[in-house]
């Protein structure tokens, strides 16, 4: 399986962190809800996205692991 944003050190989709950083997020639902899926924030690009692929800034969150291009 190829790495995606989910494996990147810049990607954060922790529900507790998302609700803390975006307090209005839970106005419609919770960050723990299924509607959010596995979406999260890329701190490198400063965007909210689904972790479906990797970009040119990808850096594996676990240093020393190889990635397949």
C-alpha cells in the first residue's frame, strides 16, 4: 500500500486536536463523527483535506522509513 497524507508528519486528523483548533467545527457535528471520515489538516500546506494521496512535501511521520514513489 502506497503512503498517503495519513502517513505524513504534516498531517493531523486527531478529533480532539481538530475540535480544539476549530471550536466551531462541532456546531453541525463532532470531529469524532463519521461525516468527517479521516480528513484532517496539513500543517505544511495549511489546508483541510482527505488523506487520499501524498504531495511533493510528503515526509513520513516515522523517520527512517522508506516511501515508494
